[in-house]
């Protein structure tokens, strides 16, 4: 196992420590980036889990908090680096962006002499990401939108495709790299990253949190960083796989009445919402442009012409997809599964 040093602090085998990375001050106030490192006693991979790279995306903070409490981590092989709040500035003000109005997830790899966002990206990437073998980046939808739990990754990469399926989110979506994103820069240096999208900004969503915690444990087991369960397990939940998606936009302004929700399977030309004129009886229809599953939607009842309403992942086989999504709806992760995780090391 190679020596791991973060902020001039060497982490030794068997250590469970929190390190505060020094960040640029916010006016006169000192700022820091809390990093929790769990290093197993046995050799294994190094994986980072990051959240709140957008300061209003909070689900990931709770996912990491619950993950830390699982006793199964006592049997960790390798190293787990947990960064629950990457954009500490944005979280302070409940803002997606940095104080300089830049998107931190478009500022990688960063620069020591660049903007504030660029400097934070540089610190996080150099001190954490570059020292890992794998990564999982936790996100939610942007403000006033919600996402069905989903993994976004490169489906053409056999390794990330397999890890995406193992995570067991309802949907796996092929996602092209975006310039300046954490995932793009990590891939440029050979570090595969899964992106978990689930829930709504500024809200905790219990289902999304539970799927996220269990998904991370599944990935850790697949990477042999945690022992695989030897007891009889429920059948593997195969996700819906989609290679493309598109936002459906409103052609009219008014009050929207959605008749389809997250996880609903829709057919081409099917009515998915109505837009009502607030001062008369005129009603407009919004229809699906193709067969697919709704993976994101607007949560605002007022709509303007051109606003994005539904994010639909394209599907080829609706019947198969419907069976899979029904299985997820019926088999929502419950608290008992987390009790099983707490007891796995005793059972084994």
C-alpha cells in the first residue's frame, strides 16, 4: 500500500481520522474543507466519495453521514476518503455556486493563481482526487427540480458500466463528459468516477439517501474493499439502462398540471402534463417526444414558454423497463437492510 499523505499528514493503516484542509478566507472568516479518512489494516483500493460540490445539493451530506456510522466499515480493505461538503462556501449560503458566481464543477483541474472556484478545485483535486483509484460524486437536481435516483457514467467503459449496475439505482444513464467537470478531469488521469443524481436541491429525500448508502456499499463490495455477503441475498436489481435523454420543454406559459411523475414509463406522443391559462379556459398539452422513463421533472407549478418540464431517458423496450421500475417501487430500501449491514460482520 502506497503512503497516503493529505495536507502534510500521513494516514497510517487502521487509522480513522478527520483532516481540515485550509481554504482561502471568506472575507475575514477562516474557511476549511473537512475530510474524513478511513484506512483499513489490509491493502486495497483507495476511493473518494464527495458531496455538495454544488452548495445547495444536500442529500450527499446525509448519505456520507449515514455511511460513516455503518459498523461494516471496520472491515474495510484499502482507504475510503469522505468529503461531505466540497463547496463549503456555497453550503454556508445555500447556494449552488461559489461566492464568485462560478460553478465549482466547471472549474477543474483548477489553478493556484485562478479564480476562487479555480483555487478550491485545485486544492480538492490535488489533495484528494489525484490520490485515489476510484470516485463517487453525489449530486441532486438543480433548484426547483427533482431527479429519480440514477447513476450517470460512461457506458462504453466496461469497468464503470459494471460498477454503475452494481450500485443498483433504478436507472443508469450514459453521460458524456463536460468540460471542466470533476469527472472529466479525473478520467483524464485514469480515475473512473460514478455520478449519483437523486432528489431535489435544499431537501433531504429519504428514498434517495437510502439507495445512495446501499449503492456505495455495493460498490465497495464489488471492489473487494468490503467483504461480500455470504448469507442469502435478494436477487440483483438490474437497473434500466439508457444511452440518451432529453428535456421536454413547454411550448406555452401558464399553470402546469403534471399527470406523470418520476419513474413513470411514458410512450411517444402520450400526454404527460397540461398547461392552463390562469385567466381563461384555454388548455395546452405537453406530450412525450419518444418512449422512455421520466428521470427528472420541474417542481414549480408556474411555467414559462421554453421551460424544461420533464427529463426523459430514452428506452427501446418499454415492457422490460416497466417491470424493472415496478420492482424498485415495490422493493424500496428499508431500515432493516441497514440493520443487516450493521450485523454482517457478526454473521460472517
